[in-house]
């Protein structure tokens, strides 16, 4: 435990194992009511959404029936129209019945994250005066056990990832600064670790921004700045560090924030404030 950093593929296999284990356990007694035979099923989506989670669905079903065949009518990342056919499935009846809920759970959750991300990405298209544009990022506010999966879904939706986990980068927040004694001391300690990961520091006002820049910060999180303060921060920064806006940002505010010229906007709601996409599976 705690001896390696999990890859996306390792996380996906763990997700599938966990989902099947928690739902099936020693036996799916209800599936035993039907005999083993090949059946044809169709999966439909009931609302407009971005498809995400294809590999999780296929992995869960094929863990129970390696011979299962799935024909997709949308590709990962496609926008699906309401009440349309997502895929055709041919599989063993018992395996399909046992895997149905885990499969749809993955799809409804990851598609929800990808769909919400796409909405925010589209909302700021063409707004930023920044020559590099403005990126929409997630946070670590993810569903326990689904960190890598939801981070992947954000990428499918057109967003980018903040650090994947604690091992993936150094983010110096207010409590780290208080414990270290100052922004400068915290940054110096982070550099001294020589960890080979990105270092970002959170600031809460323009005075702290000045100190962070003077201390050589290359990535700065503007915590709960208003748009006027963000514009000033961009001007003060003058391209020296990567500036990221964060703190309770919603769809109504994001265009104004992107227009300030910040490099990135991070949003916890992409992974925690999601509404499951409505899918339905029917055996024909």
C-alpha cells in the first residue's frame, strides 16, 4: 500500500473489480432465474449528453462474459441526442443481467462529468484575451475510488486536469503557508524537496501575489479573487507565472473570469456537482 502511483488502466481495472464485487458478491441470485443463452440488448440514452465510459462498460461486461460483443453507435466524446441508440450488445443472458447496473453506473457518472465539462468549455470559447487561451480544469473533489476515471472524463469533455493526486504535484495552500511561516519560506521548502513535480502556491490577495512572484513562483492559484482583482493580477504578473482562478465559480461567472486573461479556471463542480445521465438498457 502507498508504494506506487496508480495508472489510469490500473484504476479502471480496480473500478471494475470493485463495482462487480459490491453488486454481485458471492452470487447474483436473480440472474439465476434465466438460463445461459445469448441475448441481444440495446442501450439508449434519454437526454443530450457527451458519451464517456466506453472502456469501463466493456470491461465490466467482458469480465463476466469475455465473448460479449458491443457495437457502438457513438464514439467516446461524441454528443448524443436524446432517445437515441448508444450501442447494441450481444452477451450471455446471466452475465448481461449481472453486469447491467455496474455498466450503466459507470456510463451515467462519467458521461455526466464529461457533459458538464463540455458545457463549461463551450461557455468560454473565444472569450479570453490570453494568447494561449483559457483552460477549464477540475480539482481533487472527486467521488472516492473514481479519481482517475473522473479526471479522464474531464479530458473527454474538453477540459484539463489539475494535479491528479497528492503525488502528482505540490500545491501550497494557506495552512501550508501558515505552518512554514511565509509564502517565501513555503516556496523555498518546496523547491528544496527536488521532487520533480510542478509547484503551485495559493494566494488570497494582491500583496500575497507580489510576494509569490518575488519568491520565484511559476504557478499561482488566485483564491476567491473577484474579476477586477483578477485583471489586476494578470497585469501585475505580466506573464511571469501561470495564473489559475478558483473558488466557487459557476456557469454564469465563468465567461467574465475567462475574459480577465487568467490562464486557467479550476472547478470542483465538474466532478462533485453532477447529475447522472439517463441511460436505459433493454433486452430485445
